[in-house]
C-alpha cells in the first residue's frame, strides 16, 4: 500500500508535469504554433499589437493584477515574523501585555501565526525559490520578446531557449523566457501545497484557481506582444518543479498525500440509511 501510494504521488506530481513539458516542447518549441497564435493579434499594416498600445489594458492586466501575489508574499513574511512573538510571551512575566493583546484582538492573530508558522515560512521560501529559478532561466537564455524580433517590427532574430541556454554563463541578450508576469501568478501554487498539508477539502480548487490565474496573466502579455504562449506554459512548469521539492522539504510526502478532511455533516451517509436512522444513537 505504501509503495502504491508513493507511486501515485510521483506519477501525479512529477511524471505528469514532465509529460506536459515534453508536449509543450513538441507542440510549440519546434513548431510555428507560437507564431501562428501571436499573428492573430498582430496588425501587419501598422506593424504593432493594437492591444499592446492600450495604457488601460496594461495598467489593469499587468500592474494591478500583481497585487494578488505581491500581497500574498507580504502577508506570508508578516505572518512568519509574528509567529515567533507569541511563544516568547510568558503568563507570569507578560500578563499585562497579554491582556492588552487579548483586549485589542491581536492575541488570536499571534496564535494563528504561531500555529501556521511552517506554512507561512514555506510560502516565503517557495515564492523566493520559484522566483529565483525564473530569473535564472531568464538571465541564462537569450530569448527576445515577440515585439523585439524582426517578425513583429523589432530588430532581433527569434531564437528558442534551447538554442541559447548557457547553464553557467549569464547572457546579456533578451530576458523573455519564461514568462515573468505569468510566473507571478503561478507562485500561488504554494498555497495549494499548504492546503494539501492541512488536508483542506478545497485544495483542488486552490490548484485550479492558481493555474487559471497564471494563464490569464500570461495570455494578457501574449495579446500585447510581450510573450509567446509557450512562455506561459514553461513558466508554470518551472514554478511547479521549484515549488514541489520545497513543499517536500517542508512537509514530507506523507503529509502532502493525505486525503482531505471531510466535515461530519458533509460526509456521505451509508447506502440505504435514512436521515432519521442516521441520527439514532
């Protein structure tokens, strides 16, 4: 049973994303699908992406939307710092301060942060590590954004990441792969692992929302000509493979593969049991 459970975990969380990576490579990186998709939003006469010229679209989809991951990261840092305060307060030495915190309703906040300290710290580390990997690949490839290439009125030649990737040497060229804005949405994947660790029943909803958020972030940049669609898919994969090992280091596989806790009132009744019978002692 243990081996079966472990195999299912790694099939779902490692093997399946690897298959997705191969699919993205075959569908986009060695084909012209990226170009075909971007061409849908490019005006060849004016030599520009019309949506990319909209200041309002840029403000709403690129500036304002960063609030979600930015605030999440900031709250995680604050929660991590606060989590170390409550354990230091001793009833015999800090009774007045504890009373003040209880009166001002700050004590529950401190107790909450202490209870979920590991989760707050995990989110901080997961955000930092996944962002670090994104910046590493950006700085070690020389991929230019569509609007910077000759295909769309720019001056640089379009190249794929695997043609320019130098693992040990920073490149001074383009920094468009993977998609940075999309990755900021995908960093919220850390919350999915928090939900799994705590066995919250809406963990899958968190996963789907995060993926949707990242793809919306990425697609808006594609419409503006600042990324190809494959850059968004690669951003998701990079963040996933950065966040998963971090989650395993913080929580361990055993905690992450536990089934969600279903409240008793939501648990399904045995077949053939009536409502009256289920309430019998």
